[in-house]
């Protein structure tokens, strides 16, 4: 199983400057994505490196291999947090072509919203992957990117609860996520974490055609029935970070609808 390295970076320079510097190196990331906001924050694991960074994280990079970032980029980086993960060869091979199709969909690729946002299920906190009034208002605001979003998920499972999460994953792929355009486009097993934490188990990068598609899922009864039954009881800790993928050399939001 090929190893990949996922980096969260806080930058000393503007993002376009960093992207220009990155594009001048031989490094070709699988994913280059601007960090937008936390959806779920970790509550037990890796709290200091993930939550105390000021200013917050600017960019997510997913690189094939473990050779590290080029030394020429170090002057652009204030802080970094990284994990090494084993990602199936079937995902790595052809990933860029599949990802381009997701970010730049053809007519008919993007499903319509299901209508769940007309009378959504609202919670007081998003920590269990539920829709809140605050998140709903933010998604409707100019601050939210209008195109595709990529959600970075990190997962730590409770003992003997992996099978429960797999049932959630199967339902996500077959119905509750896919009917909103949700795709788990990267899934891998965590091998090493730069802060030494050994309790993170899996990492995933989930695509949604828009933040509204994500909200349509989180606020729906069909999703929450599966989420509360299989996903929530399986996790020791987790986080979800919303990002918007960009191109090297110039910043762009995810695919326009």
C-alpha cells in the first residue's frame, strides 16, 4: 500500500505566493486545498498542535510518498502538522483525473439538493456531524466558497467499533452521501503522526459539489438515522476540516455549479 503524507500548513506569506513557490518545485501534490473552517474540532487527541495554532491553518497538501516538502518552501511555512497514511494503490493511481472530473463536473454530474434544507434537522452543536443554525447561516453567507468543498476527516475508533463505522461508510457510498454528490475520494490508514499521537486510525477526504450539498446531508433525517446509529457510537475522537481545492500558481475555488 503506497504511503502518502498529509500536511496542514500555516504560512508566513500569502497563499498565492506559496502556491507560486510550490509550482516551481518538482513536487506535484495529489491535493492542494485552501483551509476554510473547522466543522468538527477534535476533543481528545492532538489538541495542542491542531487547535492552538495562531493564525489558523492556511493550506492542506496531500503528497505521494514520504520525502517531505522541498527545503525552498520552508521560508513560507510558519508551522506544520502532518500524518503519514497508507492509501490503496487503486486510489492513488488515476486520482488526479478522477479528481478533476469531480472539481469540474459535466452537465448532469451534480445531483440536485434533496429539499432537506427546507425544514432541516437542527442541533445545538456540529460535533456529531449535525447541522446548526450557525453553520447553516455561514453556508448561506458570502464567506462560504460557492463551489466544491473537500472535507478532511481524521478518525479514531473505539475498541471493536470499526465494523460499525464500516456500516456507516457503506451507507454513505450507496445512498445518504452519494445522493448529495458525496464521494470519499481518499481513504487511508494512519501510520504516523508528527505530534507522536498513536491513536488516530484513519484519514479520509470527502468531496461534496458544494457546502450546500453537505448541509443538505447533515440536516436530513435519512442521514442522521445512519449517523447516530453507526458513526457517532464508533468514534473515540474525530475532526472535520472544510477546504476548497486550488490550482498551483493561482488561487481558485472548487468547481462552479
